[in-house]
C-alpha cells in the first residue's frame, strides 16, 4: 500500500514537471479585479490538486498558509508584498508547487525566523522560479524532505549578521535538491543544519555577509558546479561527514578574516576539481581527517591551504598550486598528511629523466609561513629581502619546518 | 648652486652609468609587462625590485660620484663659492639624474602599456614617489659617508654596510625582537619600527595600498588603520621627507666645517 502511494506521488510529479502546462485538477484564476482577488481566498476555495493561476498584479498579503496539495503558479511575476509584517507563504501540506512569484518585504524579527517561503514537515514540494527581495529568511525548509528548490533568485540587502537571515535554509530536511539558484546579499547564502543526502548544484552564491554555503551537522551531502564569490567566507563545512565537493569555484573571498573554504571537524570528505582563486585563505582546515584533495586549482591566494592542527591522513594529489603567497601553512612539526604529484608554481627543481616528475622534492611550507604562524605580527615583514634570504636558506636545508612535509614527486607541468 | 647642480646633472646625463641605469629599468619594465600584462601585478613585482635596488644603486652611485669628482670639487673649493652650494649642487645633480632614470625607465613601458587607462596609476605613482624618496635618502647618506671618510675603501665599505643594514639586517633584528617579545602587544612597536627604516616604510606603504594587505591579518588591520588613512600617508611621507632632510642638513653642516 505504501509503495503504491509513493508511486502515485512520483507519477504526479512526473506529470507536473514533464507535462509543463498540463496540470491536474481545476484552475482557479486570481487577479486583483477577479472574483478571487487574494491568494488566501483562492486557497480557501480550492480543492486538493487544484492550480491557482495568479495573474500579474500586487497582492499585499502575509501569513498565507497552504494546507492542501496545490500548485501556485504566477503569471508574469505577480508581486506578493508582505509589508514587513511577518512570514509570507507557509507550506504545511505535501505535494505543493510554488512557481513564478515575486515576493518582497518579509518581516524582520529578533524572535521568529520569518521566511518568504517556509515548508514545514512536508514532502514532494517544488519551489521554482521565485524572485525574493527585501527578505529576512528566503526559503526555509523545516523537516521537509524529498523536495526541490530550483532556479530561484534571492536578493537580500543584509548589512549585519544579527538582524539578517539566510537565503535558503534547510533544517532537518533530507533528500532535497537545491539547483540553479542565485543567492546574494543574505547572511548565509545556503545553510544546512541536520540535513542529510542533500544535493546542491549549479548555484551562484555571492556577496553574502557570512558564508556562501554553510553546513552544520549535515552528512552525506554533495555540492557541485557552484560558484561562491565575494562572501564573508565562501563555504563553511562544519561537524559533518561524507561531504562531496566537486567542481565548485571559490573566488575573491578576500578580507582579513575571509577564506574560500573552511573545514572544521570534517571527516571522510572528497574535494575534487574545485578552483580557489584570489581568496585570502584558500582552504582553512581544522580537525579534519581522511579527506581527499584531488585536481583542485589554487590560484593567487594569500594562503592556498592553512592547516590549523589535528588533521590526519589527508591526501593532496594532482592539485595545481599557482602563484599563492604561501602554498601551505602548518602550525606543528608533526605531519601525517600526504602530498604527492602536485604542481607547484614555485618549484625550482629539475627533471633529468624526463618523466614529468621533478627529481628533487618540493617543500611547500616556507620558513616565513612557519614564523608567521608562531608570531602573527611578523607578517609585516612580508616581501622583505631578509625574509626571501632566510626562506631560501631554509629551502636548501630545512631546520624549522617539518622535514617530512614535502611533495617527493612534484609535477613539472600543470595537471588539467 | 643651480649652476653646479646643472653641471653635475649634465655630467651624469652624459655618463655611461646613467644610461645603463635607465636602460636597466626600461628593460625591466618591458619584460615585466611583456610577461604579465596585468599592470597592478607588475607593480607588486616592481616593488620588490625597487625596495632593494634603488637604495643600493643610490648608495653606490653617491659614493662613487663623490670620490670620482673629488679633484673637481677641490678646484671648485678654490673659487669664491659657498661650500654648501658646491656639495648640495653635486648631491642634487646625482640624486636628480638617478630619479630621472628611474622615472623614465619605468614610466615609458607602463605608459605604453596603458597606464593612464588603468586603475593602477595611483599605486604606480606611489611606487615612483617612494622610489624617488629612497634615491634621495640613500644618495644623501652616501654623500655623508663619503664626506666623513677620506679613505675610499673605507667609505665604500661603510656605504655598502649601511645599505645592508637597512635592507636586510634591520629586518632581521626586527624579526628577532618580535619573536623574543611575542608575549607582549607588539602593534605599536612594529608600527614604530617600520617607520624608523625608510626601506620598510616604503615597502609597507606600497603593500597596504595593494589589496595584498588582507593577508596581513590583525596586525595588517592595525597598520591599515594607520597607513591606510590620509593622515597615515601624510605622516609616512613626512617621515620619508625627514629621512631626506636630515642627511642633507648634516651634509651642509659637515661640508662647512671640513678641512680639505
């Protein structure tokens, strides 16, 4: 019985997505001059699986509760203005689709997380083609599973962390797909807490005050092909397991306390094919074990990788380290991580047997970066002749930097 | 004074070394821009060169010129001329021609590569200004050393030592003191220590103007708060000016008293 139910749901979804305009149930048209002139009225008069077609116009409404399976379809982006009064749309039923609305003026509160669209304990929701502006929280999924957040544009105007909300927030929501959204100017662009098996693809998260994407206690998630640009920090992955991060771009997260990616207490993750460009710190790693870093590009960062401690059995292989001020910073003399077959732009060795692998090992930790770790004030000597000289002497015969921290098979050419 | 300045200047302009110096910067500028079309990146690389080379060349050239033109100086001393006029004229001739070589040598390639259409123009201007200051400072210091030492070898030795001290050893001592006193708050100390060395000061000024300053973290923030403001810039330029004026003043005083 349960099986047939989920199959019928699937079928419904397939028809909904694949069939385009072909929809089940009646269609109720809502427009400012129609019989049904408000969305609340429309929902009250609708039957299950009806479609509410919302025509162009401005609807000053908030606290719209969708409590039955409905499709809200906006035509030419009708405006729903919450007038800063509170939450705008709350979905408490399964199988709800919200599409093509322009939602503005979500109320700001210090006690309640008002959202433009909130999904509570529901399944099979689809939220797509929404434009959200002047918001507190954008799309808030609360214990809502098996849904899709697709191609929304969320433009916040957050200034401070304490009175702003997140663009897309998932809380105890599993198996959700977040795809092709554009989020900017919020606190955290996309925030996941206790949410497993979530896929986050093709999003662009930029100019957020805190993080572009933020994981907390969320396991087995995947994010690919996203771009994180100019955020307080690109992505923060904290206290999570089995996160797969592939082909993302982290750019211009530049500032005194910024980084492209922050890993804290992350185990068994996979970081493959990402590009870190012009970040103050490319990846900041703390207490993270058994992570594979493969085929990433680190270009023009201040620090490509900053290892803070308690990081064991990580593998760095086939990465390109290009023109970073510091390739790797390490704060201890103990090393249990493996660096092999990376390309380092500051490698000055030779390859006599022409096998593409340098004959002399490369030591990515400069003495200066070791000193800076010990006494941060010494950074003021950055780019002074004295530092270049002692870096050179340390390179020739390492004394202070961990002597087993080296790439014994550095590549002579960049990997593609 | 102007006549002597003019004489020294033209004398140097005709000399091979000015051309070599000019051509060196010209080649450096072109090569840098050829390899990397990004003007602001080229400014950073140039900074490294300028911070080290300009003082060195200023020092060596100053000492060399002073000793080489000693006979001519003695001839001039026999004329009814004020002593300070003679020495200051020579000094400004040397420093001026070196600065001109620097400006032209770096200016031409950057202008050709579209400096005026680029945002890097202010950084570049700052680079040239600090370069000019460094030339004037180190030429003045070199003249002082040469004036105080009859022995050429000694003079050269002291001059090179001075350069080595300010360019390298000073930073070493600075670093050492930072590490030894790491328990204490060191922001003010590092600010003052940076101010006291014209090379460090120039380096910091340029670094903070470039967006690499975000690397500097907390200390950078303290520095940025000071140097990044107009007031800080003004103070640092004043300090550089002081560094120029003090040796010049000593040059004038010393030359008046010196027994030839």
